[in-house]
C-alpha cells in the first residue's frame, strides 16, 4: 500500500487556505454561500478547483522519500518564503485553517520534478523532459517526499481563483451606443426575434448594412472577465467613456459602461441589470386541467430561471 503524505488530512474542517510564496500570497475563505477570495474583497471564488485541490492534498501519496538535510532545502525550492534569497528557492506554502482561523496543517510545495522522455527535445538543448511530480513536505515534519502530483494549479495571483462566470445577454430587442460624440451614436431595434435589426431614427438616405449588424443579435452573449476591481482601485476606474444600453424580449435591461483599453486590449467595465419578471401566466380559454398543469409548471420553471438570472 502506498503511504499518504497526510495519514489523516482534516478535509472537512478546512475553512481557509492561505497560499504563500516569495512573490505574494492569496487567501481563500469559506463564506456563507461559497468560497471567497479575500484579496478581492470577498468576491466569490470558483469553488470547483478548491474542492479538487483539497481532495488532491487529502489523497496525495508518496512516490519516493528523499534523504536530504535542511541545509539542502534550497536545491529543492523548499526554503520558507521569508528566508529564500530568490523566488525560485522559495517553497509555495499552503496553510489550511479551520473556521476560527486556527492552523490545522500545512503543505510545502517545492521544485517540480521533470522526467526525461528518452528523446531529443525538438526545440533543441538536450533531451526532452516532462513534468512528472513535485518535491513536497509537511509543515510539521522535515521529511521530504517526491509525489506524482505537480500542483500546477496552485497560484498566488488572486485573479486565478475568482469565479469568472459572467453575464450573458440573450434575445436582444434593441441595442444602443452612447458616447461623448452624440452624432456618432446609434440605436438598433427589431420587432421580433426572427427579424433583422433596423436603424432607429434613420435619416432619409441612411441604409443599414445587415452583414455588419447581424452579429449584434449575439452581442454580449459570450462575455469574459479577467479580474474584478475592488475598493480604492475600483473607484479609480473610469468606465463611462462608452455605454451600451440593451433591452431584451424578456424585459431585461442591461447598461454596460466601459472605459479605455489598456496595452493588453483589456478594459474596465461596469454592469447594471434590471428586469421585469412575469408574475402571472395568461390562461387560455380552452385549456384542459392537464394542459393548465403542464403550462403552469413550464411558466414557473421559466420564471424561476429568470429570477435567478
């Protein structure tokens, strides 16, 4: 039987994970409804990778014990972040705490172990290697082990842990752009989902190029976020440079305000959503009891989805 790094990892008691290395740290805390990222003002974390990490730590087994003295820890990148001379020498320390902030245990991640693949590297420079494991130790012991996990997902950048699920606009009825250049602003609208957009308030000569605007039907349907601004940093962001006002056939109103792009083609953005939820279903005249039941259930399911959204 393989020996586990932790014979009894208290997986169910962990309510906080502090990840620390030479160049920074991040704190993940269990909130009332989900895990949160402390460095982002308690913004929701993506919980799945956190659960996966806890399971991995609970389950990680020893491939090989390494005979090494403390003076050699630098070679395997297992020096404490405070004492490490360079970021490379520093261990990445995962400290697991309970709901009262008391340390339960810790895992030190050292150098990634690379195994030779027995073939020349196609990019030159010797033999090809692949990442096959990592040197680790528990915080309460000097014993160093080689394990088969690389723990590549363990990062100290807060943006890597936040929940990136974002808003999704569907069934656009009208979309307008509002800028400082009022003469260039425009509004597109349509009477039903199956129709093409028309240009609102079009001047006599103006013709709409459908090829250019047909993609607007799916505007903001697949938005992605990189990070979230909080506290003072959020106040510094100027987002009113351009605003989009979107109304959907579901009676949702989106106001999306963006600022200037940076060198990475990213831009700051704020979002306001209001929605009018249907309260009652119009009952048809000829509905049987069975039809009514079925349609009521469908209406309730749809209304519940809208409410969540």
